[in-house]
């Protein structure tokens, strides 16, 4: 799917002041003869819809919208929308990764949590804004993180790391580091860059037997490749850590019409500028893999 990492708000400006819409769910409801309802949630996550217009456009606004609509080729391409009704996350509701939190891996997906009376929904955030972004570990700001604004994936720096000098083919496999690692039994450790025994790369292990410059991986490495060189053992966020974020985000959308409907409205006699009326232009949120 073609997607343009451009925010329509920045291109067409005032056209979006009259935007109407927001989050939408789909629920199937069956009502029996007694008037009782049976409800089935078709969409676990919301999918927003908005209507741009309806309003009179100045020539400059019309030109900007025409250029953008043609570049998107109607419904063909996606783009970013700043939904002024919901565009911010705070450390109280911004979460790092439903699936990644506590695994020890360095990458986490951004989410925003909506909660009320014990019921909560985590909304995946795929289009964050770099300016003003902050991530936190146990309410303390993290420095050195890397944010991918096209995917909403944040890569956190290691809390501690140690160079690897050897890994045995044994049950369990034992890792030797170049110097004392400082890790403790039960911690999650992420290995990368290992030569030869490549099966351990980009995998999280719960370590045991930690002492000085050795620890074991808790898995049988007998049938793995033979270690040849290099590698790093890094400790990232642990299961008990609370990982949160704050900042702004956009919504990935597309036009939901292949025709841009406008009407020549009037001619401003003072400036000679043509005025055009924009009919409702629908925009729908995209589900991005």
C-alpha cells in the first residue's frame, strides 16, 4: 500500500477547520421478540472517519487541495491526518508495546490506552510526531531512544551491555563476557551480533548461573552452530518496568472518494479571485500492518 508521510493539515491548512468525525466502531446488534439485545463486537479497535468541508475555498486553498488530491489519486494512497479531537498521549495513557513490554527486546510499539471503570482499550499508534516525543522507564525520562515516525516503533537504549567472548555448546549454554557483566539471575538478556552460533542472535533469554563474567542462557545449545566470535549481551527493560511515553501523533488515513466535488461559487470583485465551494470530502482511517 502506497503511503505518503505528509500531514494533510500542513498542506491545506484552513480547509480542515470544518472537519467533522472521529472514532468509530462496528457492532452487530440483534433484538429478540422480548426486546432484549444481543451485541457482538465486529471491530475490537476503532476505525475513524471524518468529513472535510463543507465550506467556501479561496483560490490558494483550492490549488493546495487539488494538488494533494491528485497526488493521492483519490482513494489510492494514504497520508497523515492530525485529528484535533485526539492527537496527544501522556505518560499516564501512553504505553510502550502490549507484546513487547517485559520481553527484554529493544523495540516497542507505541499505544495509547483509553480506560474507564475497569474497562480499557489499547489503541496502536503508528504515526507519532518526533517533536516533543518522550519515553519513560518507571516514570524517569529515557535518553538515547530512537523513534521511527513511520511505524510507531521506538528502540530503547540498553540499560547495560557486555561483550561476549565465548558461548558453549551445552545444556544449558554458558556465555562468557569480556569483563564482569553485573547481571542477576532471572533477568532478561538480549543477544546480538554473535558469529557462528547465530541461533542466539536477536533472542531474549532468562539467565541463570550469573557470576562474574559468566551466565547461562537456560536453553540447550548443543545443536546450535559453533561460536566463532563477537556478540553483545544487553539488558533492556525488565518485566517489572513500567514503560510509557508522551507526545503527539497523527492518524493514517486515505480519501474515501475518488472524486473531488467542488462548485464555482463566486468571483471576488475586489481581488478578482475565484471562490469555490467544497462539498463533503470523506476521509477514513487506514489499518496498517
